[in-house]
C-alpha cells in the first residue's frame, strides 16, 4: 500500500461527507457534518483542512453540483491545436510526465498479445486504486470506491484480454508514488504507456493539455484534434481512457456545465474536481 491508514481514513471521511451533501436540500453546517460522522467540529475541520488545504465549508462548495458550471465560467481551458501535438505544456499533471510512449496500431489490434502487464492495488487520495503497467510505464489506473475491486479488475483486464497479467505492486510502486505526489517518492516522473486506437490516443493527448484545477468541454476537445463533428466519438474515447487521474478525463464537461459521465462513478469525478480546485486555491 502506498499511503497510510490515516490517508485512507481521511478519504473515507470525505466520501461520507459527499454522501451527506448529495442527500441534503441545503448546505450543511460544520457542526451538522461533524456530528453525522461522530467527530467534533474541530477534529472534522482539521481532517479536511489537512487533506485539501481549505475549510470544510469551502470544500463543500466545490462538491456541489453547480461547481462544474462555475469551473466552466472561471477556469475554462481552450485547447490550442498546434500546442496539442506535444506534451510540454502546463497541462501535464505536476509536470510528472517526462516521457511517454503509445502502442502502435498493429500492436493494439492484437489485444495485448505478447505483452506482460504488471498490476497492484494501492491506496490513493481517492480510495483504492488498481494500477497496471508495462516495462515502459503505467498503462491502466482505475478506482474501485464505486465499482468494487472485482469489477474494477475485470474492467481493466478485459481491455487487453490476450496480455499476460502478473501481480507485482513493488515494481509499480515508484511510479505510483510519483503519480500521486507522495512525499516519499524517489522519482519525479510517472511514465505512461498508452494502449489505445489512434483516435483514442489523440483524445487522451488533448486531455493531457488541460491544467490541474481547470476544465474543458467535449466539443472543445473535438475541435482541438481537428474533428469538430466527432463530439460523440470524443466522449466515447474519453470514457475509454484507461489511465484515470493521470490522463485527466475528469476535466472534460458538457457545454451545459453538466458533469457528463465518468467511468469510475460520478462521485469519484466530483471528488477529483473538488480536490484539484481546493489545491489550486490553497
């Protein structure tokens, strides 16, 4: 496991708070939230402030359904087509991705045949994360908080049905620590190995251009890759992104400000956006 029981505890507190906020008809006070989770207001405030750097009251605003619309108004990112051909921009998560490699179309069509994929479970700021990687970099990352571990494993394995899967979390651990910005990380990069069809990879490259704490729309992504009419296909490719969080598909929204879909569950998407927004403010 890459992080401590304390980190897992903080995430579980956040998840319970999301459920409470979702079911409330109006904003909940610090005292009410703390009481519902059997914590003192002071302790609850400390847990949340330590986790994201802002108060529970401010963080609760980030978790509301209207936050996506606010992001579109305040932190909308226009993706430049020319800039989208490289990965040198500010959109890279913490500038971690110093190298990446995409599988050739021919190799992709083989369904992973001849490929060895290592996997392991890790604790992340967003609950249990299943991470997969080849010898060249991380190729899969999924969250099980909503789906459950068995379904998350089946989902990623079925993307490359003919690959050989080997459990080896220690092999992946340095990349995972770097990817989530852990203090004990010894590396400053989390290399990616993108396994997808050419169109999918173009969409995923565009997602990498969206800065942390900002969002864009599916139609903007379609424009940036030179396929303005392919909004539906772009949405499908975003949903098929195998490396959640690192390739930030959670930053793609509908023009209306709706969250759209999220493969690993909308509560996880909202948590990701809220976390990044709070970090940007802090």
